[in-house]
């Protein structure tokens, strides 16, 4: 790995010089790792120019966030302090003089003079610059408080006056963005500039061997078996090894969670390899996108709230946007799929995305349900309709004979017409049937009608898919795109109907709980873990029935309802709850109009308390 770079550094250390060497490269490609794991061990074996018996001491110092020259000097001293603890070895005067202000910053070390050589310490026990090899890393990421000219001035003093050997690690492109940086600085201080060229395959091997070969043997075996796939993604992201490590550490949790599921459920173990590969592909893509800043917790929240103008996975329906020349813009979803999946089948995993972006912990059961939706197993085997669908996936279908291709496609359409497939697959069924310029010659309007018929027929068996929009996707060059989008929209409409029916049922259940177990009702209504906290459930119920139920509450329960309203309609009310304003106004009016309210008693005091809190809640709604 970068053998030429090692030779360049070794030759630099063996000659008299008055300049520094810079190792240049993009962020995250392994420059620091290479210094610590390859250059530092090599440097430690070399003798100094002045005395071959004294081995060189590599000193790595990150300037990330460093605010002053004194901070740099302090870091230098702290790096060599372990050699000075016993007092037998001291700093040569030149070294001490160049970093004395840094030493002075560390008050608890006491008398500074005890670290600097005097006439009583023989020269062979001095640490001089001819024994130190200072590596200044992250120069381009220093604090804005520290001027780049000061840094290069300090380095120039060391190489000119002290003959120090200095290696810099930086991204020169980022240095050039610093207004105070001038190429003359580099020309004066740096004698050799070497490009660091990461070798993804060997770097991958080295990283997984160091981290996982011994303690996580099963994981190491899986990573090794899928090396080419992972390295391909690394290369697509400028060989960023820092992002690779993020992926490896997070995917370890997913991998062992998935392994536990396979071991505990025989049916789920069916299609184990395919499931592992699907999870790996999506985890790789999401990890690198997240670390690159293209996909982050902020825009992920916006995605979930379906905010406008946010580039996200939800843009597959956007087919009318374009630039000034009329060319259609690719959505983030399309680009994401093209970059990471190409011809591979795309599987979206919400449980993985929320985990990688820090929204949720990784939950094995959630991933299991998602995989069961993609890889259908019934009675311990893959059903016929799924086998047919799988045979027609890209690019296995190209190996079929024309006769088999037609037969399988007809079978798939028949299964679709019977409502056998999950909602997410019907748009793909249409695409598989009409692709290659409708090579089978179907009447596309009739084909759409048959597929929609199947969707309607299967409605009673479909489960609501919380993130169906994310699972559906279409590229700009899809054949008969408008027809595919039409089926997608129909699937989404049906999915929304299922959700509405489900919510209606759950709302009715909540109302029954209100009448039979009031404490549980309050707990359910307040919980942020279910739909009721953020859905206008009061408007879904008969007002007459709700009013009657409230009249039958005890005084203490009425107080609890008041506090529930206060919490639910605090100053910044969630927008989806706005329709409940009418419910509150109606409830207030009915309570105030009760004739018995004129009587001064404990019950009426309780009703007045509720009315007061309703008034406060209404004041927080926006005016029309």
C-alpha cells in the first residue's frame, strides 16, 4: 500500500534538508491511518542522521481545532513528555526554546527548566530535532482563530533554524480556499509534495482484519465474502475510508441482529443469502450518503413530514420539473438508486434508515417485518406467485426462452389480477409486462385495468404499509412511465384507504376505552408512540356520543380531560390537530348552555374548570 510514498519519506529522513514534506489527499481516504500504521513503524526503526544509535521518534499532532501557536507547542511537548518523565532524558536547548511557551501553558508540570538540557546532562541523553519526526495533520482544519501564515512561519522556523524533519498531512484543495493561504508559503516551506493514493482493496482488508478477524469471526467472514461489492461503493465515494468505518461499525449491529433472526425462525431463514444481500446493499448506500451529508437527520425529518422542495426518496412522482433548457431534473431518489443500485433490485428499509440517521435504535423485529414483505414465504416455502415474479426480475429474465418469458409473464398478470401480490409490487408487475417496448404486445389500457382490478380485489387482505412511498420508485427513462405512475398512485390511494379504515377502527376502540378504562384512555391519548397524539381523533367520533360520555365522567376525570386538552393544544399546536378546534368550540358551547350550570356546587365548579381550559386551548389555535 503506497510503497512509493514510504520510499519517498525514508529518503527524505536520510538526507540533510531545510524543508517539509506534504502528503496530499481528500478527506477520509486513510492518510492519517497510513501514517500511524505504516509510516510511524518504519520511522521508529530508522536511526537519526547525527547518531545512528538513537532511533527516530515519530510524533503525530492533529491541528484540528487548534487556536494558537502555543497550543501547537503544547501538543508537541505532550507527545514527547513520556520520554522525559524519569529525568534521565531532557530536551535539547533548541527544542526547548521552540516550544517553551507551550510548556509554560501546562502549569501542573512545575519548573520548566527540569525538562531542558544543561551542562550536567550528556549530549547523548538529549532529545534534539534530529531525533524527532513531527507529523502535523489536519492543517486545513485548524481553527479560524489561527492564521495559516503563522502555522507555516512556525514550521519554516523549525526546518530552517533547527533542521527539523516535518511531514504535513492535508487536503491542498481545502488549503487553497483559505484567504490567507498563498502558494508562496507552500513553495518556501514544502520541498516535496506527495499524492496519497488509497488502494481500496488492501485498505479494506487491513481494516476488517484489525477490527473483526479475531473478535467477530462470523462478521469478518461475511465482509470478506462481500468484499467486491463493498469496495465498489468505497470507490464511488472517493475512497473515503472514514465513511467505510462508520458503515462497518453500524452494520455490525444490523448483521448480528439479522443473524439472530435467522437462527430463531426457520421460515425466516428461507432466502437467507438474498435477504443479507438486500440489507447490505441498502445499508451501504444509506451509510455513505449520510456521512457525505446528502442524507441527514434534518432532511430525514423533513422527508417524514412530506415537506415541500426537499430532495428525498419521496420524489419519484415528480415528473414535470426541469432546468432552464427544459431538461428534466433527476430527483434525489433517482440519483440514489442509479449510483448505488444500477441494475440491482432496490429494497428500501425504513428501520435501517432511521437507525443510521440517528432517529431510532435498531429494532430487529422491524427489519424482520420489512424483509417478510419483500421475501414472501407461506407455509414454509416461497409461493408460486412469488417464484414467477422472481424469475422475471432483472436480469434473470434475459436467459428465458421467448415461450417461457411469455408464459411466466401471463402467469404473473393472472396472479396480480387475483390480488396475490403486496401493494408495492403492482407497478413493477406492469413494468415487467410492458418492458422492452411492450415486446409481448399487450393492450396497455386493458393491462392497467386488470392490475387495478387485482389491487381492489386484494384490498381486504392488504396491510397498511407505513412507508409505501419510499418503496415505490421510478426512473425518468422508464418505458410507459405515465402508466406506471398511474398504477403507483392507485396503490397509494388504496394504501391511504386502508390507513383511514384502520384509524377509524382504532379511534372507535379508543372511545370504548374512554368509557370503560379512563386512565388507560388518557395514557393512550397522550402517548407519542401512537397515532392519537398527532391525529385529530375527536373529529372522527360522533360528537353526541362523546358529549354523552363526558357528561358521565367523574369530577376527577373531568379535571384529567382539562389537563389533556391543555397538553394537547399547547402554544404551538401540531398542524394536523387544527380541525379539532371546531370540536372544542362545540363542546364549550354545549357545556355553557346547560341549565344546571347556574347552580353553585362542586360538579359545576368542575365543569367551569374544564371550560376555562378549553378557552385557553382555543386561544392557541391560529385565527382564520
